[in-house]
C-alpha cells in the first residue's frame, strides 16, 4: 500500500503547477503601498461602510434584534423601578410630621403640652 502511495505522489509531483489566476506580485506591492499612503479618514470611512461591515441580511437582522433586546429590557426594568419609587413616595404619608392643630405631632410640640409634662 505504501508503494502505491509513493508512486501516486511521485507521479503527482511531476505534473506542472497550475497557472496563477490571482494578482501578480507587483500588483500586491502596489496595493500595499497605496494603503500605506492612504489617510486615516479614508481608512475609517471604508471600515464603517455598512455594505462592507454587514453584508449578510441575516446578520443585520440578528444584530438589530439583539440591540433592541439589550435596549428594551433595561429600559423596562428602569421604568418599573421608577414606578415602584413613585408608589413608595406616594405611600409614605409625611403629613404625620406636619405641625397641624389636628395632628398628633402638633399636640406634642405645643407649649402647653410641654409645660404640662414638666409640671407632672
């Protein structure tokens, strides 16, 4: 079996290489030099070009869905917390501490009540 493999590999090595269909070495070096001399602004504009950044529509839909979920869930939680705080502020009746003639605190803070308590 190894002799069959060796004969196949030696036969394959004698075949000529296929022609190169890509850019030549000179074209590659020209592209490298062009990118080296390119300004930062043009490189950034190429980077943020949406057609280059997100070419697949499924990826765009997934990214927008993710962004919506990441934005909506915290907003809903913050809104719920704000509603709970508002309800708590409304539930705490601070009129107990008002110095009103009808309130219990006013009777304790009146001068008559303090004199009566001292005289006892």
